[in-house]
C-alpha cells in the first residue's frame, strides 16, 4: 500500500511540475515575443520615421570631418533621431570610409535610412556657385569677388593666410558650395596653381629662370600685353632689358622706371598664357614698345624710333 501511495504522490508531483513548466515556457515565449516586437518598433522608430517637427537643413561636411562628427551634427540639427545608428550604417556601408565633402541639403521628413543613402551616394541637393577669377587681378580683388559670391567666405582670413601670396593663386573659373570654408577655397586655388605650374615645370627648368622670376614677369605681362601675339614679343623685350641692366619701364609698376630688374614680388595673378610667354619669349630686334589709343602695340628697335612712335601714335 505504501508503495502505491508513494507512486501516486510522485505522479501528482510530476503532473504539477509539467504544468509549471508549460506555464513557464508560455511566459518565456510571450516575453520573447514582446521583446522582438519592441525591437521592431524601435528599429522602425529610428530607421523609418523622421524626427517630429523637423525642417529642411543645409550642412557643410569638410574633407577631414569624421563619421562621428557628421552623425552628431545631424542629430543636433534634428535631422535624425539616433547618431550611433547613422554612424554605424555609414561606417559599415561606406567601403573606403570616405564621405564626399561639401554642402548637403537634407529635406524634412526623411528617415535615417534615406539620410544614410543620401550621404553615401553624395547627393548634395545644393548647386555650386560659379566664380570666375580673371587673369591679371590681385589677391585683394580675388577676395572681393569671393566675398560677394560665397556667403561663408571670410576676406580677412583669406588675405591673412600664408597661402594667399600675390601671383600664386591661379585665375580660373571655380565652383564652390555656398558654405565652403575659406580654407577649402584657398586649398582649391593653390592646388590649381600647383597643377598648372607642374604642367610647365620642365620648360621652366630649361629656361634657366626660377619659378619666382617667371611668375613676376608673367604678372607684368598680364598688365602690359594687349593680346596673345604681343605678349610673347613684349616678354622678349623685357627679358632683354633685364639682360642689358636697363629699367623695365613698364606702366603697370611705376618703380620699374627707376629701378633695374624685376620687382621683388608679383604685381597680380597671371594666367597660363602669360606664364608661357614668360617662359618662352619671342626673340626680336625690338627694345621699345607702346600702345596706341586703340590698344594696338607699336615696336621700335631704338629710342629714336620709339620717340617717333610716341609722336605719331600718342598725340
């Protein structure tokens, strides 16, 4: 009898344990289900919904900006909800870990996934500003044009920077973002100058003249020559005067009427035509020249002929 009672008690205990185990498993399942649903809700909240009451935002990313800085700034400007997720996605999906620099316009009501794709694809949604810096203008004139065109440009920083050397910022047509920094603009101007100089460096070396002397002469030619044909002949005349230890006597720089040789520094920013003319002057028998009222150049072999040209063309 005792064994039967004991067996019955054991059976009852097992049945009760089975029931407890079943209820425990149901609770675990429900908790797991709630957790999964919560994760999906959170993912949807952070990935596929935009912050409330956000608006269009334009930000500028520099070439050295880290993914952390970019993500933090987007969170601070209420473009995204979570900076960590954006940073993780950008790091995982950008193979070279490099984000295109420049201005980005982020439209309102865009979710984190859309923002990630926009950055990775380099979709700026901002038009660059066209800026034309003509040959023969000075750094100060460069700065005035840039200040008028680029809202973020700082003239004081531009002119104070050691890279802003007269003659060494290349005149050209550039395209800058509205929020481009002064540092980025200077980098582009100096990079362009270096590239152009590198394209003619072997010719400069063959000429036996220094880059500095070539740039100074080119800056004078920008002011003195009337056209592409004249610029090479005038270059030959001015180099000849230097060789003869004569004053250059160019109207573009008054001191050259009293002092022989080149000025100490360039007087403006020359273009590639003037630089090429300074490197490859046309040799001629002329030693003097003048421009008439129509801008036409008249040459003379000696001072006597030059005086005749003055009387004839500069009445």
